């Protein structure tokens, strides 16, 4: 019952829009009328060697999209839909797909491989299609190389789609054997060898057991290393990609191979083509990542150890590794600084050098200094740029004590180079290096800052002057100013920037108005610097910041009024609005926090609010988010006075809460509800029905991104704390939701760190909700309404405590809730609390915790419970 | 040029955008403010100082210091915290603080199960005071509310140094005796710690808390620039024979003034309470018998009582107990006003109990007391002083009571076994 779809598929790729739309419409109709027939037709089209490749490829693509989607809920829906198709249809589609392997057309084979992997991704976890891997492996011994190649490619995709736990070890062994054999130098077809190498990349995650077996690991490593020497550049690149993946997945197994790998990589970095050389550098960057993580664990205050020991590979390779990386720095490309997405050997080498510096610290300095000294004054710009780049790269890692003397000598040289070097690359890297100096060797955290009252003025003069330079240099100068200002954020009234505030603002505003401000991200950088300077303002400079408000408002006003824009102009205007709202947000936060400027600032509140409401007319996600954040800041600063804006603002608040698509906005809006609760307190009451309805809807939706749900629970707590016993009418809706979420999250088994983190965020949200509700009802005659829920709350905490996967934040919140239960419900829950395991053991455990906040929460809980039990 | 791999950030590219930073800052501020709001909610109710019902007849303080009505209400409010209370004006703040201390009754007979339900410790001789640390200073106030010292200390928020945790405004309140000879505050009770109230906690818990928390702060360190006076805890004993013996005759680093007994299960109750008791004899105190205003022990027992508008002289108990009266003529003659504290001598020391009430018989007016005195004597004090002059409760009586308790315990234990 296959339908004839060839012509429709071809029409769907027509250059004529009308033909294309019509064909797309037809495809949609067929799919809606009879899904099985539609999918069958597509698979038949893909398998049919008599059809044109264009229709076959599109058939495969549509088939693939009918099986998988990016959004989680859609992905689940599609999987469910596939599983519910009748068996005969599914079997026939799968047969067609496997048949496609024998096609001489490589695009058809490759498309079929991807579709098979998607089907496997759905079926294998449900123990369906158990014969797939067996039948694929039986293909391996086919004589026809293109079948072999397609099979290996499919195995790779299947490994990418499927969780390793779904495949048993015996099948893993057979997959790996087939793949590694395909990679072997004895394999004569380079197509097969490439497909096998790429398949290994995906299969590495399945090889845990095999990597613990010395013989098998030796074999895999030998084949991978041999593949790096292939005459085919694609195979060499794929083999180095495998090495990179092995370096992070099996770091602790690498010791016996490091000498060989060093030789292979250093030869590739020096001699091979760029894509291969980049992967060879990436290997070392990846080793640095691993060792930085492990050493961080060693240093961490609370655990003091790491699951994996550090083998100090970087430290051992240092004397040879650093010269190799320094050589790469001289391989710059012309105009690389104008291209934001650029990535080449010199950039990868500098990035790796920076990671090496973070891994080994002081030891790198003497190895890099001779290179800098030799090249910093070379007539060829490449030497000067490479020397500066090397210097900038190693500023994060070594101790300030080691670097400060060098920086003190270098600073004047750098300032001179930024003003006078004839080459833009050199100036770009010099400005960036100055930014790095300010970032790592200046500020309250650094004992002796390299910036003094005296050189600060000179630095500012040079930086402000450079903001008139070409866009990429000006952008780096703005970035340097950002870090210079950041160092003074905690400085109070003695900031050396104080006398220059006016000049700085003037220059940054000038930069934002440059004709070429959209190049090299210059305008964004200028606003970011502006924000940072505002953040480090103080009593003395607040009046100058205040003068900035009408200027920023005027600019925002102009963007709101602008009409009849082309889509390109609209994009730029949206960017600008976002930047201006961001700037207002920072100003509001700062002026609201300086007691002396708060009153003066509030005179602008009406106008700012008016503008922000107009900005909401824009449909751009970034702008909404920024405007919402600005409103949150304004609400906090205005306090109860914000109530007068609520009638107008409420519709946008509701709109934000309904924005499932751009879930970031939804999340930010939920946060702003919290700001409003704290600002308005019980004056938020008239809006609570609407807000609560929306929040409850959001929680029940499976379309809302899950990351928004924990903040929604916390927001329940904010609302309850603000409106107190008036929350009573929501209890009947909110409590069951909290209970079922609590149930789920208490028993959640977290397979990975990400899931664990999410589970803990959810738990924390739930606990914050309970705290807010309990505290909100305190001393109210309606307290009784909460008594029936107490047992469940305690059980929730007991279960989590039993599971032993609480992070510190959850622990602290749980202690708070224990105390709140006792504090609000008193003797009503005394006996219940006495019976709960967490109330005793958890609290005792936390009383001797290192973290003072946790200790304090434990003390509070103990006190409150003691009162409840004894009272 | 190919772009860099997804997870590899080129070193020249910023780690996070300012937009991301704004987002993170906003989230952090929200979390901080939520936590502040929660802490405020938690402390508001738990810091309510339970004052109990107001006395039926509120004695007027010096009439010449007329209070405005509004502030009068303030002073009577029970939900004031000590920080806000300290902002009240002179006489009010004194009045407020004067009501916060737990005042032990005098032990006129031995309570049952002394060894099971009570603690005992030797009371340091000195000035009883309330010590409040908050916002970078420490203030000690005497029982009448007047300030004894204002100083920096290692108590939480007790000096302008960076504290590890908690808002600077959270306060701690200790019940202390300031011992002049070694300039040390001996802490006898903990009322509030880092903003969390211990009023409603049992003595058992408060003493446990006192012992574990105070040592964490360095408050017991020797005096230094940011810690003017040393705070020491007093060794507290279970009131068994050994504990009583140690308290009574053991060596302590301070001058002893009798023994204090605390019921383990009692909350901190402001005002007079029979759940804390003081007892003394000549061995453990230099001041068994009250002195008069000149510091001499008068030949006749003198008591300080408060003049009521019906001419009755009452104790400071709640409710007050009338122990005698003055004639209207005498009141008018001596220029006394209602609410004045007067010192009277008991002329006829044959005290009688009439209908379960003490009758002091004829009283002789000695004079008005000085201003700093805030309270009349309590009923139990009058009784104890009387007993001390005639038939004191002796240490042997206490020991005997404990011994009989423990033998009673044995018999009870036996009963239980037999039932089983």
C-alpha cells in the first residue's frame, strides 16, 4: 500500500515557492491521513535504487524527523507514536532500511544508517529489535566494502543514540571487535577504515570493561595510534578525535601510552594539516581539563579528595610541551581578529598554553619568559603578537607573587604598544593582555595589586584613547576597562576611578554611537564596561551615575519610537534595547543600594516604568528578559510604592508566565514575582489569583522546560510569605502539587550529575515553598489548616535524608523547614517531629558541619523543635 | 576557518557575557533576599519576649516623669525586641529591661525531687545584668535597666569586626553576673543566641546551648582591644549529693554568694519564679542577712515594699501580696506617693500566718528607698530573711532531702520490678 511520493518529495525541494509550499502541504496531509502508509512509503522510497537521490534523501530525512526531536516532550511523544504503530509496519520499514545498505549510492546508505540509529534509540531500551546488532554484525564479513562501510557507520550512530546500559557486554565486545578490526591498517578500503574510526569515537563510552582489560586496551590504543599515521587525512583527524575522547573518558588508563602520544601529537602539531594539528592540540587541552578538575577536587575544602588520582601528565611533559605550543603561536593568520568565529593553530595553541598555566601554575613562567623576551621587539608583527599572546595566556594560574614583578616591568611596555604599535593584531592582543592583567592581578582578592593610584591614571588615558581605534582593538580596550573597574567594586569611597567617572562615561557613550559599533561586538562591549563602572560607583560618584539615567532613557525612548524598520534594522534595534534595559537594570540596582541616592533615583521611577512597559511591546526574547530583570530591580528598590504600577504591568507579568517557548523569560518572570512579593508584601494580594492560576498551570504542563519548575515552587513560598494566611485558599491546589513533586524527587534515582543537580534544585524549591507557607501562617488563627500536611513534609525530609544525596543548599532548606514546622505548628507537631529520624540525626550531624550557614540552620531547627517539644 | 569545538572556549573570548552575569546577579540577589525574608520571619516570632500578663495594678513610676501615652503603650508591649526596646527613652527602656530578667525566689523549703529535677551552682557575687550584643556593640544593663557597660566583645555581633555568619542586626542576650574583683561576666543563663530566642526552651537545653555555643565565639578569651571583658560560664551541677557538695564547698574563681537552683524543665520566665531558687548560709555567702541603706545589718529585719493607693504595702510578686499598711496620716506626713518603695522595719518579729497569709504585724517606716531601686522585696525573700534570723533552712536539710529522695527512688524501682 505504498504511496507514490517521489514527485511530491522532489517538488518539496523546488526553487519555486508555490510548488514547494504545495508539496509540503501534501506531505503533511498524507501524514495526517495515514501515518503508517506515509512512513512505509518513505522507507520504500529510500530503499529504492531506481529513485532519484534527492527524493531518497528527503524521504530519509522526513523519516528521521518523524522519530526524533530536540525538545524533550516532543521527543517522547514521537517515540511513543512509533512504539504504538503495528508490528508489521515497523518490521517492513526496518527491513527496507537494512536493505538500503546494499545501495551503491553512499548518501542513501548514510541516511538509512541515521534512521536505523533513531529506531534503535527508541526500541532497544524497550527490549525490542534485539536482533538488530546481530544482523548488523553479520554484515561485517560481507565482501562488498560499501555494505561494510554502511554497517560500521550505523554501529557508530547506534552507539551515539543508545545508552551503554541497554547493550549487554557480550554484544559490546562484538561491536568493538568489529569496529577495531575495521580500523586496522590491514583494512584496505579507506572508506571502511574511516567509518570504523568514526564508529569507535561513538563506541568508546561502551568500552568501560574493555579498557580495564590490559590486553584489550593495549590493542585498541595501538590501532588508534596507528590510524593517526594513515595516509588519509580524514582518518588521521578521526583517529585524533578518538584520542581526545579517550583522554577525557579514560584519563586514568593513559599512563603507559603518554610517551607515544606525545611523539605522535607533537609531530602532528608541527607537520600535519590544520584539522589534524588542531585535534592534536585539543588532546593536550583535554588532559589539562582533566587535571584541573582533579586538582580542584584536591584543593576543595569539603571533600579534599578525588575519585581519580592526578597523574601529573602535563607537569611531566612540560619541558617539551611548552616549546611545542609556543611554536604554534607564530602561525597566526592575517585578519584572524576580525573574524569572531575564527579558530586556527595559533589560537588553539594559546588556548592550550593558558590551560597548561592553570594546571601547573608557577612552573610555566620560566619556560615562557625567554620566548617573550626574544620576540616582543621583533620587527615582524608575528613575533610581537605571539610574545604578547604567550604572556597574556599564562596570567591565570601562576601566583600573583610570581607574576607581579614581571607585570610591573611589562606594564609600561604594554601601554606603549597599545598606543603606538603599527600592527592591529599586536594592539588587539596587547589590549586583551592588559585586561587579563587587571582580571587576575588587581582587585580586593589580590594582596598587592599591580595597579596603583599613580599608574591608574596613565592606564585609563591609554585605554580611553584606544577606544577610538579600529573596532576590534576598541572592543578589547572596553574589555580591559571592564576588568579594571571590576577590581574596584568593593573599594568603597577611595576608588582611584572616582576622578575619571565623567570622562569614562563620555567615552563609552561615544563608542556606543560609533558608526562601526556593530563590528567586533564593540557596542555590547562598551555597554558591558559601562555597567561595570556603574557597579563600582559609590556615594561620591552616584551623582554622576544619576546623570546617566536621562541619557540612557532618551536612547531607549528613541528605539521605542523608531518605526518602519527593515528586518535587519529591527534586529539591531532589539540588540540595542536589550543593552539599554540591561544598563538600566544595573543602574537601578546600584542606585537603590546606595542610601543617599535612592530618593533622588526614585524621581525617575515613573518615567523608567513607562519606557519599560513600551519595551514589552517588542516581541524579542532577549529584550523581554532584560526588561523583566530591570523591573524586578525597580520593584525591589521601590518597595510598596511599586503597587501603583501593577495595574499596567500585570498583563506583561502574566504574558511572561505564559511564555513556555522562550522558557528563559518564563523563569525570569517567576523570579520577578518573588521580587514583587518582597516589595509589595500583602499589596500583591489582588493579583495572586491570576499569578497562582498561571503558576499551577505551568507546573502541570509537560511542555514547560523543566528548569522553570523549581523556581515556581520557591515562588509559592515567596507568595505565601507575602500574603500570610490569605494563602489558605491556594493550599488545596498547591499542597497536592508539592506533595507529588516531593514524592517524585525524594525517590529520584539520579543517573548522572546533571540529573542529580536538577533533583536537588527541585527539592530545594519544594522546601522553600514549605518554609514560606509555614512562616506565612505563623501566629495566624488558621495555622491548624497546615497540621494535616506536617506528616508528609517530615516524611519527605526523612526520605531524602535516608537517600543521602542532598546537596548543601537542600540540607540547609530542609533544616529550615524542620524548624519552621516546629515554630509555626508548635505542640501540634511535637510528637510527630520527635519520631522523625531527620529531626534528630540530620540536625545533630549538621551541628558539626564546616559550613557556618548549615550549622546555623541546624541550630535554629534544634531550638525551634526544642521549644515545640517542651512547650 | 573552522570554528572551535563546542566545548573549547578560545582564550581570547570572554568566559561569560555581562548579560549572563546580570542574570546570575539577579538570581543571586533573589535567593539572598528570599533567605533574608525567611530569616526575618523566623526571628520575628521567636524573639517575642514572653512577659506574661500585665500586673493588674500597674504601679506608676515617679509621677514627675510623666510619660506620653503612646510611649507608655510601647513600654508595655510584649513583642518588642531588645534592640528596638533600647531605642525607647530613658525611664521606659529601664522599665522594659527591668521586666526581662528571671528572678529566682528564695528557698524557704526544699522542693521535692531536688536531685532529679534540679541543677545547682554557686552563685557569683556581683551585679546581676542582661548583656545584649548586636550591631557591633555589647551593652550590659542592670536589673533596673540602667547601663553598666557599653563595650566591644567576642559575642556574636558584639564588636565591629567581620563576623562569619548571620546578619549584623541579629542579637544575643545573656543573663550574667558581673563580678568586680576579676572584671568578668559570669554567664548564668542564655536567653537569645544569634537572633534565636531560647525563652521557650527548658533550662536543661539552655545550659547545654550556653556551654556549647559560648565557647565557639571566643567570648571566654582574655580581654583584648575588641573584647573588653571576659565571659565565663559557671560550672553547673546535677543537684545530687556530689553536685550539692561541690557547689557548697568547692573552690570557684569568684566570690560565692549562695547557691542557685534551676528546675531542669522550666522555661526562661521573666519575673519571679519558684522554678529557680536561691539559698544561702554563712558558709557560702558573706551576705546572708540584708543590710540597710548604710550597709549595716539592722537589729530588726527590714523589708522594702511598695505603697499602693489603698495604703497597703505590697511585695513585688505577681500578683502583689499585701504585708501590711500605712495609715493615711503617716503617708501624708511623710510625703509618700502611690508606687513609692518604702523601707519598713518589722517591730514585732513574731511573724504569724493568718489564713495562710503572712502577717508582719506592726510596721515601722524607716524611709523611702533610693531611685535606682526598681522593685520591692518578694514574699519569699521576706520569709527567707525572717527564717535566716530565726530558724534557717540549713545545708543539712538540703542533704537530707536529697538522701530521702534517693531512697524513695529505690523503693519505686522495686515496685516496678514487682509489678513486672
